[in-house]
C-alpha cells in the first residue's frame, strides 16, 4: 500500500543566526544524507515519487541521497523560525537562545505565541502554515506509489500534529525530537494519514555513526 515518507534535511549551518545563512548543509549534513541514500539502496526501498521543498538544504539533501530530481513545492518549506524568534524578542523581550537547552524552552513559547497571534508582522500566520502543510500532503496523496518528501522539522511536526490531533506544546516536543535525515512515515488508515514510523535513523545506528545523530 502506498505511503508518504517525510525526511528531515541533513544538518545545516549550525552557527547561523538568520534564515539565509542557515540554508546550506554542513559537511556532516551531506554525509548523513549519503548514508541515508545508501541505506535506502541497500534495503531496496522504492519511491517512484520524489518531492522536496525549494530551500537549498532540501535540494542538497535530496541530491546527496542520490534521489531523482524532486518535484519542488514551496509549501514543503520550513517556517522562518529565525525571523519569528527575532520578532518575538523585539515585541516581548523573549531572548533568542544561543544553545539547545535554551531552545527547548524557547520553541514551545514561540509556537504558542505565534499560534495565538501574538507575534505581529510574522512572515506567515500559524493558520496559513497549517493550511499549506495540509494541502501539500493532500495533493501528494498516496496514489501512484510510495512518495518520499525531503523537508524540515517544523513541517514534519505539523504533519504529526494534524495526524494525531496534538496541541501546540506537544507539537513543539515533536519538533524538538526530530533528528537530521530522520524518516517519518504516514500511512493511510481509513480516510486519514496516520504515523507508522517516527524519527527513524537506521543509517546512523552503527556505533561509529552515533556522533551523527544530530538535532541541530
């Protein structure tokens, strides 16, 4: 039966503090993607349909995985988290974190403020983000064989939110858990897509690759 496999991009520029600087893979990100592509070849995974967002890190991940040229859809792009965080700081004095520990607290606070319309001049509303993810997955659908989609963490967390009916704090916890080049599978059960695989990194399970299990 056909399904959709969402793949988060490889590690990007972790030193970045703005959208443009972040949007390129690190050397490790390319390696993670090559390992995932090798795993898919070794296991003879078959994906006749390939999609990605239009961001550089999406396209680079798909290329390093050895996938065919994807159909690029801007609806599969990441939210502009750096921009949201900067606006949140300017408007509410919530400092942008500089480490993962701070990010663990910052992400759910930012998502909640954004969803409640408390961040003015955001690049898009939370409702618009929710709608584009729903529409993109609906249009990809499950007809025509399994699809693989190279995208980003917040989009994957939104897809899980929609499938599972999660509230905003739970969606934020999902986003925080998602590793680079992890796989997340949505399977049609009845009329709905349901998660049957979450945050899988079989290509990074060997002891000498544990260091490559990154979140940022």
